[in-house]
C-alpha cells in the first residue's frame, strides 16, 4: 500500500464481512486486535520453525525455555503454538485461535486480554465470520520490512480514529497528530543532541503519563536513533509510560514489544508501560526521568481522580505532586503540568526537561488566588518554565482551537534563568490536501525546524519574545468606595423588594402590613442609620409587621437605597467608613509597581474617594492584594490592523449590489 491511510482502509474493509452480525461501534474491537495479532505474527514468522523445533525437543527437559525462545526470536516475546492465522482451519477455528493466542508469552498475551478478545472471538464464531476474517488478515503482510514502525503507528492511530468516531469519543483521548508529536519531541530533545553525540552509549529515560498508543515514546526513540546513524554513536532512550484506556494501552504494549535497546537487546520495554489513571494511581510513583512529554485530554474533568488527588494535596503538600492549590474539577490539564514537573530527574542528578501540549485555558483561567493561577505562580516563581509555543489552529482531529506546547526544565541554562520565551508559531503551517476531521493543517518538517531554531536562538524577534518570569504576575487589589446613600421609599423600590429572598420568607400578612407602611411613607427620605431605627420602631407599634432581622433590613436598604455623591460617607458604630458594595472593584497591578502610585495614576483621577482594602491580603506573602499570574499571548503578539477605507468598502458593496441586481434580472426575465 502506498500510504498509511490506504493500508488502514484496506484493513478496515474487513468490516464489510462484519455487517449484519456486529454493530458499527463494535467493528474496532475486531479490526484493531486482529491487526496487532497479524503484526506480531509477521514479526515472529522468520523464527517460527526454529521456536517450534526448540519447544518440541526441550519441552520435557525441565529447562525454562523463556530466555532461550526470546533469544531465538530476537524480541522479548514469542509464540509456541503450531498454528498461525493461515492454518487455523475452518472447522475448529475458534478453539485453534484461542490455543494460538494462549501460546504467546505472557507479555504479548495480555494485549488480547485487554481487548476482551475471547468474548469477541466467541461472538464472531457464533456469527460464522471468524474463519473469513482470519483468512483476510493472513493475506496482509505487516512485517516491519514491509511496513516500518512509524507507518504501522500511523495505521494504528488511523484505525483508532475511525473506531473513536464510531463511538463518538474525542480523538484527543486517543492520540496526538504525528506532526505535533514530532515537533514536541524535537523541542524536547534537540537541545541535548550534542550531549548524545559527545557521550557514546549515553542512556536517558523518556516518560509519557498519557502515552496512548506510544507515539511520543516511539518518536523519541527514533530521534536518538537518527543521531546514532549520523554520528556512529549509540545513544539510547528508554521509554516509560502510563495509559488509562485498555485498548490504546494494548497498542502501546505491542509497539514496545517490537522495540529493542542496543545495549540490552533482550529487555522487555513493554513492562515499562503501565495501565491505570496517572493522577490517582501513579504506577511509577518512585521513578524520575530525564525527559517527560504529554498531551493530556483538553478540558477533561478529573472528578474520577478527585478523592485521591485531594488527599495527596492535603497530606503531602509540596512534598507530593500537587502542592499548589488545585484547579477546578472541570479541567485537569494543569494537574498534568504539576505531575510532569514532579517526575523530572532531580537537579542534583542532572535534572530533566518536559514538553506538554495544552489548550489555551491553562495560560489564563482562574483569578488571582484560585487554583489555576496558583499553579502558574508556582511554576513561574520556581523558574521552571523555559518556553511556551503557540501552535496553528486546525491541527487536531476533533478541534480547531489554539494549542500550545509548554517546555519545562529544572536545569535551565544560565542565559535562560529567570526568563520565559514566548514563540508565536501560529502562522507556521501548510494546508492539507485532504482534511482529517477538524485537522486541515499540518506543521511541516521545514516549519518544525523553524520553530526549533527560534527556540534554540532564544532571541527577540517578531515571533519570539523574552520576558522575566515576574512579568506575568500582578496583585489583585480590592478597591472600595465609601457608602453615600440615603433611604427613599418609592414604588420602584417596593417592586424591587419583591425579588429579595428575605422578603419572600415573610408571612403574607406581614408582607401586607409592610407594604401598607411603605405606601403611607411613599416619597419620604431617611438617613441610612435612622432608617433602621424607623423600621424597628414600626415593629413595636404594629405587631402584624412581625420580627425584623438583619437580612430583612439589608433587603430594605438595597431596595430603597439611593446613592447621593453629595452626602458624607456613612460610618459604622466604630466611626469607620462603610464601603458601598455595589461600587467595589478590583485592580490588577503588575508586580513591581507601587500600589500607591498606581492608585494615584489609574484610579483616584476618576474616583477621588476610592481606597484600598487593607484587609484583602495574599495568604503567602501577607502583603496587600492577592498575587496572580496569567500569560496573555494576544497582548504580546497583537498587531494593530487599521480599519479599511470607507470608500473602498462602499465601492465593494455597490459592486455586490450590482451583481445581485443582475442575477435578479435574469430570474425575473
């Protein structure tokens, strides 16, 4: 097949033989595991006879054949069955196929267990389609010599996208587009290429906590393999990962079974790929890595992990993964930012770097003091953010939103310390000849090199800006205005009172009595505090008014209060100015700016009686105002576009009107 998609379509055509017996949403449960089975079968085919002969000769010897068979296949897995897809037979197909799968080594057999493949085979056998599907797949050559690993990865992902579309699930839960994978890996590993070249045999680890089918891990291994080919050195990337979905985890296991480490060819890399939820059950909790990479699902709730995450946050604080305040449960993206940072090798042992693909919301969501802002604050004040790259829109399969790659490091080089680089790569893309869902653009190899070079240059350009980490910080200051109100009984106020909760709790007879009292006092004005005394005196005179509480008085004041700027400020019993809640505002003052100077220049000129609430303070540094951080890309890269000339617009409108008139004339003739 000439293209990845053509091969996947060819495999997917087996669905034609499933129509009528399986629901459309179940096709993937057949197609994908059979594709994996055929791939493993093709890999083992050259050594199948040798393995069978070894088993035949030594099965009763008492010798553990595991190591011997792995050595013979050249991979960390094997199959001892006398069957393959071609030789299952048409009469006992299911039984023979079950025997065939059971004869895989444990690390390969688990792949099919995660697909619940035994139940699928039983359904296929009952429907009479099992033998036909086996023969179809037996005719496809999926040996790595015919279908290289990168092409095979694309086939898996294409099939999963098709499967995901059938069950109406977001493709982001399954995979990252190959061009985005390659860009992230290049940004992550390219700065250390010289280190690999200068240190033959250097071993480094790469970890993905949302590894899906293993695209990032495979690409990272290929990156260093390319260095080995070019410079005759043998750098090694050892992959680690964790995945939530059993089916995609199974695909990743199959991919890792086919990979080898030159310095340790018998090593089973699939053992490094764990199944489970990373946030609530980190299967690699005691491990740290040289490189980390992730594309967590955009905007996905983390309520299933909430209990475990909150417990870790409360019990371990900054000694655990989630030290800062937690984000809202509606989006767990920023938890993965913290998780990746916690998994980096310690600076004392050389440190580590991470790349994570996120939507735009982690840049700015949450106000000062809220979880999202506190996470940004922690990352920036700890100086672990190296760069953030804005990617083009329409490069993901199921969404056209803007996305960003964050690069983190706990071993920043000297020139990057205290700095954050923002790169606008939104214009670096090429259109695709054929769209794949919402993906209409791709980041080409040349554009990837441009972006990586901009990152490496670390220079101020039109597309690259350098900032101090604290440039993104501000103090959210609470600004108060004195209460200058009197109470005026009015029909409008009486109508507003009907919507107040405290009024609604009154008995009907009490509401009637109060309404009569206010109507009798219509148009009269009262001082703010004297009104409260007037109300209380009224209840003493008229029992039908019932008891009055603070909530009811507040409802009266809210409904009948009239602001008068000429009045003196209302004071409380201690002689302190009472603020007007309706005029309370907040100002975000950049860090390093004197609050008094800012107030004088930006606030007092418009509201001379405004003052800062001294009690509104940051819980960490104790100073006035709550510290917040946000990263507004548009602010830094926005280019003003002057409006078009009115005469030009008018000329275009007249031309369009003329075209419409001509068309109408043809229609009415």
